[in-house]
C-alpha cells in the first residue's frame, strides 16, 4: 500500500493540531478572532501590566510612571479588584486604562463557553464596581484563547489585547536579565524611528507585557519589574517613544 494513504491523514491531523496550538497561544495569531497586537504608530509604546492590582507594587509603579510621564494599561484580576477597589480606581484617576484579565486567572483554553462567560462577567462586574465605568479591553490569562472566548469577550464590549514582547518578568532572575530581555523595544524603536517616512505611515509600535502582580497571591514581589522600567523609561523617551494607553495606541495616528 502507498504509505501516503496511511500517513496523509496523520499529517493532516498533526497540522490541524499545530494550527490549533498556534491559534491558542501565539500572541499575534488571528485564528480565534481579531486581536490588537500592535500600536498604530512606531512612536507609540503601549506598556501593559497583568495580574494586579497589587498593594505591594502597584502604588510604587504608579509613582514611577508619573515621574516619567508614562501612561499604561492594567489588566486586572477580578478577585484582586474586589480586595483593593480603591487601588483599581486610582489607576484610572491617574490617567491609565484598565482591562479585564478574568476573575480567577484560569487557562481559558480548557474551559467550556459557560465558564468562560462567568470568568469574564465576574471580573467585568468587579472592575465596573470599582471604577464606575465598563472596561473596554480584555487579555486572556497566559495569552491562551479558544473559539468561544472572542464571542464571550465581544458580548461584553471587549476588544482582546495581546502583545509584541513578553520578557518574562515573573521569572526569578536578576534585574539585569530582565533589562536585557527588554532590549528589543529599543532595537525596534531605533530601526523604525530612524527617519524612514513610510515606516511611520505603516507604523506598528510595540505592546509590552509586564506584570505588577502575580495571579497566585496578592503582594507578590515585582521589584525587578520596577527596576527594569526605571532603567528603560528615560532611555526609551530619549529615543522618541511615547508611553500610551491601549486607547491611545489604537486611536487614529497623528501625522
Ligand atoms: Zn496573567
């Protein structure tokens, strides 16, 4: 028998499984619904923080961002918002955007449509209760998606936000390691802002994914994330980058 008769279906199955894995986990895959993966100008850097609010870190981070005139977007965990509603509100008061990062931070890939809806709805209600407005942005925990997350998110009026760079600031490594992992932002800015006008028109700036908390518990230590930002923010500013919320990142670019 021709081996292809046996192997072709296996190969097709493997390809389909690979495609599902790609669509579920690759930050710029559009298989399971359109997502925001870049800002609309190379000049705009959208810094995002997941897994807060975190009383041990977020207030220090807010001061750091203020010092560098930086705005950011925070993807909040519902149960932490319920514990620290004032901190969630302060994010908005100080000019930042907030988004939904589910109630308990499960891997949504494995949840059925009802459970996905409950995770999104509970976090939505927690944020709405704290800031007296509906958040517009959603980021799935671990970046994992499946076919019923996009409909559940759009039902609540969300657009899903992924990233171009996730340096891994949850890892137990020295700040110097994290600083070097954030170097691609600098390289992209240098390349794209080097005076090539068409790259400005086709602008696609970075979305950086960091963490001001941990989904495991409140008060997680993220001082290395603060140190890395303290290092990079003035340098990125000198390169011509602006630090914007996701709202500003997708707004019609100024020329
Ligand atoms: Zn997370």
